[in-house]
């Protein structure tokens, strides 16, 4: 069997010279002799199954001494730069070949390789593939060498180099590669293969992580064996982590007296970052920006799924057994709000049910029995199976059976190429593309290596999905279930990330069809020259019955100044990450190009970027050159294409930024803060400034009721107990109730516990929507759906008639049908304050339109009572006059004082002069304040 290993032999002559033997090329627009060989019929490369893979060794050779083997990764903001170094000596009596092999992730780009052989240093540079070959061909007759070749390991490819050296020679290898961390199921995973193949005096792995927003957790896992489980050290601060693995020579041994190394497996670092609720994370560095978006605490969207399963004869045995096992688990995972059906195909196409059905327990059990009964046989008719699946979704949509807020997808599972019906892959791709609607997605799972994975990837990318290879071994069922887990919980759809005009350029993909729980959306670009000191982004998306508009902001210079002080961070991460994303997306776009001219234009862009940023891609090569006695020596490292693998999973057309959508909903005028403090106020002189007459409850808790007809403010306090829920507005006519729950201070003051509002609830019974504002989070409740946000971002939310505006760290404004609006102000105190706690203030417009049934501590004054104040005289406090107030048939002794309006200045507030009612507002409010204590946050007030 022909193996996918690169054959290479380096001859030790008078000079060092190298030749690269390439296998499995990318197709080009103009076919050369080699390309014609590959295109004479469909080119196939024999590959090993995962069970048959050859033994891998990082350092190969007999009678050699490996002095050191070091791996260092620097991960900054999800972008990793990894360096692998090794120092080797030919300690044998004869000249021999020494091999240096590194397994790297398939999505990584090699961007540097150097080799020092007895003082001759070869330094790498990336060039367009043809240019590199031409330069390299000049030395072709003087020897042979090596480069990069894809193997069929599950997520890795292998870099291979060999050099033939005389006895006593010292060789130093150094390989650099870069990759972007992908978040899956809530985790970033950085994988390093450690297979030195022998004992190494100095074996060390260092992984440095820096995440500006903070690191949530860091863990490690390895397949190196139990004996190494205690040898990994993790140092973890708020935003930095250092992982070290450094076994001694004795610890590397398989047994106490063994000469073989037990270090043979995968070393994995898992981590996630801290996030400010559902805010995005915007980072600016080196003239580039990266926008991360990974919301959580949102209810999943309902799904409409058609499973399309290959049951041809090639699926017989383990493949079918594993597929059935996975399907039964996947079906059990469906939610009651989901709908589904199953299509299985060989040379014929069968539907378990011709229409989508609700995922009830009865239907799921029936579907599991059907899957269990499948017997593989016959050919493969992919074309008709996919068309039937699309027709099923279209029919359900036309019949109104698909909710506009749901997500519709087709999941194809197949292990081979089409053999029945339409067998031309390009035609199948066009057929599916023609009938697919924009709101549908196709996900492709290819089992084993007989399937044309490149085709599955193209047809998925063409229809807003992704493809994944499933390896036909003992854990194929787990692979299938893991993939489904990644797409089983869509939280958002129709996501767009925009930036203000003339601030950015060269955007990567910024429109996304869906966002799945545990994943992450990333947009990168360049900054336009300007005098701006900060950059803003605006993210819009649709959640379950809700529309989101989130604003994120970042300082343009702050991150660079921080990175300059870090010894182990990757200072050029933003520039390289943008290039990495752009190249991957252009490669995806190139694979879908409809014409040769378009493909050529995309190719030129890829090559230019890859050369500028030194990436070895399928269209570039690394020329490694050295000088020996004035003679240029060359080695070429090439990136061949695995015709069964495909290059990348990114998808979209790269384009300029679309116009920015400004905030859809604006705060009502009374919410806007008044101008900055006057010079007198800034100097500490308090003036009586009332920034608009409104009704407020703030501090512990002080009520300020504005009576527009009397043109006066009336104040009172409510001294209740922590945990009590006070009704502020109860309006059965509009179906709105607004309640506040009290929280107590940490300690008593003057033999009394001060209380504040710690939670405010605005509930619209008509809409079935409740907004609960706390000092830590803002929750939007709608039935069983709970949308949760932190105070860490500015956001606009629309849920039915409710409009919610969150201003980062400041306030929340809730508007109901444009008729009732409320602002909740956040007061933060020092966390270690011995007495005070965080609390909320609530501000309401007197223009709110309630029904005649409205009541509550505030609501009762929507119908203003007649108030008369007389007998004003000096009081015991010369600063506070006293008087008599007649209201609601009562004569009350009142005091002229002032309370605070904190809308403009949360620290000092603005004075609001008012007549103060004593004894918890007795005589001014209807009944006793205890009548306004309710059992729940969504309760309405009963008749007093």
C-alpha cells in the first residue's frame, strides 16, 4: 500500500542542497505537466486508516543524541504562536540522515522554519509556490530533501524534514506555526503532540496564555500516561496563565531501567475567558482590531431538523452500528419545541415520515425504532436524498409549520461518493444550492476516508453550514454526538457586527447565519487612520422572540501599552489573526468560485497576504535558504492538498463594511442626564437644580412624588424590612405591575437597618414579559425563556411591546408600547464597604399613560389629589421650614427639606426641594404602607 509519507534522502556532498517531492497538489488555473498527471481522471491518494498509521517519532535516526526538545506556545487573545525546537547530534561512526518531524493542527499555518547544520543556518521565507519552485530548482541536481505532507490523523498534519550529516555533526531545528483557537462547547483547546521517540535530557513544554478580559479556567489533559499526571504545573492569575510540563530523564522512562521513552501522546491545554454577560469583547492592537462575540444565558431557538443518513452497502458493520448508536442519543436530545424527520438513502430514498413532526417522546421512540431497523445495502443516491430533505423543509415552511424564530437545518451523514442517480459532484452542489432557501442550512458529516470530504465541505459552505470528518474507529458514535452537541443549541440568528463609517476597513466576515451555544463569532479588520481614541462596534441579532442591539467599545491604545510590558505575550497577534482569518476565508471563497477568472483574482489576494504575513498555504511555499562558502543553499517546504480533506471550514465573501445601523431605540428625553456640573458645583457648592420634574424612588428608599397641577414635590420614606417586596405601580387596566424588593445594609446604623431597592421588576401581563433588574444582572423573562444580561455592555433589546435599553454600568430603561417608561439607576459601592451595599434607584415620567385602575405607592398619584400647604413657619432646624398640608381629608405636619435626584451625578446627586411627610407617608398614601407589601415580584396589588 502506498503511504502518504514524503520520501526523502539528503546526500552529504561538498555542499548542502535540497529537493522537495510533492504529493496531492492543489489544482491550478493553468495545468502544468504535473497537474495534468493529477487531473487525468479523478486523482486519489491512498491513505492509511487511523488504526494503521505508522509509528510517529519527532526525531528519527540511529546512533543519534537528542540534546533537547522544547515546545513553547504563546496564546494571546485566542491566537497561538507555537515554536518547536530540537538540538540533535550524530553520535554514530557514520554519516546518516536525521529526521525532524512535527505534528501540527490542520488549521495551523507554518510561518517559519530554520535549521542550523554545523554552523550553516538555513532561514525560511514564504513565497508564491511557482517562484519558490523556480528558485529551488536551481539546486535540484545537488541533492534531495523534505517538507510538509498531510497525514490522516484526526486533526493533525505532519511536517517532515531530513538532513544527511557526517559523524559528530550538530543539527538544530526550529519550526514556528500559528493558529486561531476555536471555541467549541465552551472551551478553547490547544493541542500539542509530544512524541520524541527517545529519552531527552531537556524535554520541556511551556504554554503562556494572556487574555485581557480575564481567564475563567485553565486545565490540562494528556494521553501520555498516568505517570505524568502530577508533572504539569499551572500558574494562573486573573488574565495570565503559564502551563509547564518538564519531566526529568528518569520520569520519561517507561520503567525504572527502561531506555524507551513513555512520552508518547497528546498534551492538551483547555481554557475559557471571562465575559461581561452577553457583551462582545473588542480588542485593538497594532492598527488592527478583533471583535469577539459569545453570548450565553439565552434560551435556545427551536429547531427543525431533517437527518439524511447514508445506508448504502459500504455503511455495513461498525459504521452503521456507531451511526445508529449516535442517532438514538441525538434523538433523545431533541426538545419538545423541536420538529424533525429522517431520510435514509442507498440507491433508493426513504422517508421515516414525509413531514416534519414534533419531537414528542412518542415520535422520538418511533424514530429510534426505525433507525434501529435499518439494514445497509445498495448504492449511494446523495442527490435525490438531499433534494427530498429540502422539499420537506420547504413544504413545512409553506404550510406555516415552521416558526419564524426557529432554525432549520439538514444534517447529512455519508461515507462515500454518489454511485446512483446524479453522480457529478458539481451538478449535485448546484442542484442543492438552487432549491435551498436562505433560512436553511446544510451540515455534512463524512465517515471515513472513502468519502470526498472536499465535496462535503463545499456543499456545506455553499449552504451556510460546515462539514466535519468522522473517523471510522471505535469512538465514531462519540464524534457524531459531539458534533451534534455543537449545533444542537442555536441561541441567535441573523447576526451582524458593524462599525461606524470610516473607522475600519478590510473586514473579515461580519454577517453570520447562526450562533450556537458554546461557540464564538469573531470579526477582524484594520483601523482607518483617524484621531479617534476609541473604537465602537454594534452587534444586532435575533434571539427567541427578541431583537438585540449591543454596543461595544475599546480604547485604541490601551492594549498595546499593556502588551509592551508582557514578556511572554504575542505582541503581533491582532495583525496575524486578521491575516489568518482573511486567508482562510479567501481559500473557502476560492473553493466556491464559479469562474476561472474569479478564482485567479482570489488566488492573487491569497498569495499576496500569505507572502506578507509569512504563511505556508496551499498556494505558497517556504523557501529555506542558507549560505556556505558563498553558495546559496535551498530547501523548500510545501503545503500539498489532501484531495479528501479540504482546507478550511470558514465561509463567506470578504467585503467592505455595510452601513452602520445606529441604535434603533432611544431613551425618552427625561432619562437623558442634564449638562455637566457648573463651576460652583464642581467646587462643592450645591445648587438646587431639578433636571426635569419626575417621580423617583432612590437611596434608602426616599420617594419623591411630583404633583404637576400643584407644581410641587412631596417626599416620604418607607422603612420596611429586607426581603419585602413593595408595589410601586399596579395597573390591571394596562396589565402592568412594577415592584421593588428591599435589601438591607451590612450593619445597623443608629439601631436601625437601612434598606434599599436591590431588585426592580417591571411585568407586563398582557405580553407575558417580565424585566427583572438586579445589581448584578438584568433578566428578561418570557414564559420558560430567560434572556440574561450583565451590566457590562450597552445593549438595545426588543421583546414584543417591551423595549429595554442597557447603558453599560449606568442604567436600564424599560418602555412598554411607548406609553409607559421607567429608568432603573445602578448605584455601585466599594465592595469592602463595612455598611453600604449596591442598590437601585427608579425614575418614572409623569407622562406615563396608565388606566384609571392604576394604584400603588406611586401609581395612586397618577390621578393627582388636591393638596394645600399653609402656615409655613420656622422649624426646629433653621434650614427646614415647617407647615401644614391638607390632602385626602387629612391635615399633616410637613417639613420643607430636600432629597436627591441622581440621574446626572450618581455620586453627589442634585437637590430636589420637597415637603416631607413623616411616618412612612401616613395620610398622604392610601392606607398603611404595609398594605403595599406583596408576595412575589410579578404580583398585582389587591384592593386596599
